């Protein structure tokens, strides 16, 4: 294969983002789950919820450590792999990049204090106050970094004169048209995914026969929170569809293989394109695309053929979009069914097959996050800065990117394996029953 720095730059950046997004999502969502759980434990004076918060915090620290490494790698790769893009747009996006770093340090400082002082507060309510800035810092970290991605999709807040950005307004650049829907989507999906991952862990213990009330409480609470944020994600997704129809119609059209502009446009699910470009084997939902794009079943939706072919996103984004939506709807359904089954005391909640389905909710939610990220990034192509700079124009021409790809791939393999091994060993050495017994002994000694 002939060496192509653009190909290797895109591959390495994509690999880094695909790996980082898993840890970043957990890093944004889990602090809120810990805060909710500890608050319930304090309110109900329930040692199980308090222990849940404590154990989740220990695991969270491991994911934060890996997220720091991969987040640093992204910053490094922006400068090394995309120097032309950074030269053009770097001084516009430097403010949100700085604010993201500040938000992370804000989160990390209070997380350290929260961990160190767990046994030093007799009043759990006061100790929980330390968790508020942790959750706020995590969410604002996502808020600021998503602004950078939003800017790349709908750039504004500058003029270009002789190939250089002038009259820069960083606030206008940060609060561009894509910001509201992108930030809302990132936050709601992070909260939803974190809830389902934690629920999946509890369901796994129940599936393995560890029928402890601790795991049942964890599963019920996180499935309930997951349901709330999955519904929120559906609502935000509807707004996102309308945003795309107005500002990035080619991206929405590519997601639906919608080639011809037409009214009452159907939503196309899965299928394939034959050699002549015809859609085969797809499921069509009448009027659904018009509703998604404009809230009107008879509205006209712009087709891909209205745009030059060189501006078309890769058609594979159709599958990314469909998988993201399909998994999201499934998670909404299964969490609603679980909640109803618990309320009605249906025996299905004790069924091993059903428990296994709940175990899958965590991995599926992570797959949905990846598919959503792939859709967001592939769907912007061929632009790195939409309307101003194509991706090849922003890339490096250096000759070492293929070596970097292998080195970073090895690093991510080590980090991913190490984090999983450490988490498993950490909780295997300290099972729930042992910690509850230790806490009971401590209270007896007092």
C-alpha cells in the first residue's frame, strides 16, 4: 500500500476518538449517577446506596485516569496531524479547548477531595456537596469540547481574508447553530449510557446467581435513570434531525439514502445499494423523514442529488445512523418494560434470559455511542471545517504517521486491557458482602 499521510492521519485520529469516547462518556455520566445514588442513600438512610456510590467512585477513578491519557493524545494529534487546520482555526477554538481543560481540573480537584475525605465526614450530606462540582466539572468538560466539534460543523464568528481568519469572535464561534443540539445530545447520551453500563453490571451479578438486594437496588435505580435519559435522548434526537435539515441537509440525506428531493419523504432503515445505486431490502416508514426533518408529514426534504457529488458524505453513514437509532429505541423499550415489570411484579424479572438481555444493555449503549460518533464525524466529510476546508487540506504531509498509528494502537491496547483487569481485580478482592460486613463491624465497634 502506498503511503498516504491523509489516510493514516484520519485513521489514527479516528482510532483515538473511538477509544477515548468510551472513557469520556463514562467520565461525563458516572459522576451524576454517583451523586443521585448517594443522595438517595442519605435520604433513605440506606447503606446499600451509600456503598454503591462508594464502589462506583473507585471504579470511576480508573476510567478518569485512562481518559486523561487519551484526551492528551487527542490534543497532541490535533497539532501533529492537522497542522493546517490548527493554523487556520486554532485561535478560534483555543478558548473552548482551554475551558475544557479548566473544567477537567476543576472536576479532578474536587474528586480527589471527595475520595480523600470519605471517612472524615460524620455528616454524609456535607460530604456529598463535594460531588456537586465533580458532576458539574464533568458535564462542562463535555460542554466545551463539544463546542469545538459543533464549530467544525457550522463555523461562524470570523471572516477569511487572503486565506487567514480575521475579525475573530470566539464567543460567536462557540455558540454556533450546532452547539445547542450537539451539546444536549452528548450530555443526555452520556448520562443514559452510564446508567445502562452500571445497570448491566448489576444485571450480570444477578444473572450469575448473586441474588443480593444490593444488586437489585442498583439495577432498578439505574434502569429507571436510563429510561429517563433515553426518553430525553429521543427528544433531543428529534431536534437534531430538524437542525440537520436546516443546516446540514446533505448529512441527513446521506443518513437516509434520500437522493431525490420530495414531499412526504419516508424514513429508510437498513437495506443496501445495488450497483446502479438503487436501494434494496430496506424498511420504509412512510412520512417519517418529513416528520423528523420538519415536523410535518407532507414537508419537502432536500435530496442528495441537489449537492455536487464531491460534497456527498460517505454512504456508509446510513448504517451508523440506523444502528444508533435502533439501539436507542431498544434501550428505551427494554428499560420501560423492566420498570413496568417491577411495578406489576411480573415474574419475568427473575428470568435468566431476561436478565441476560439486561446485561446486554451496557455493551449495546456503548456501541450506540460509537455509532453516533462515527455518524457525526463521517457525516461531516469531506470537510474538516464545513464549507471552508476539506479534510485532506487540513492534514499533515509528514512521513511518520503510519508509525505513530501502530504506537498509539499499542498504547490503547495496553490501556484498555489494564483498565479492565484492574477494575475486575479491584471488585473481586472486595465483594459487596465483605464490605457490608466490614461496615457493620465498624459501626459495632463505635
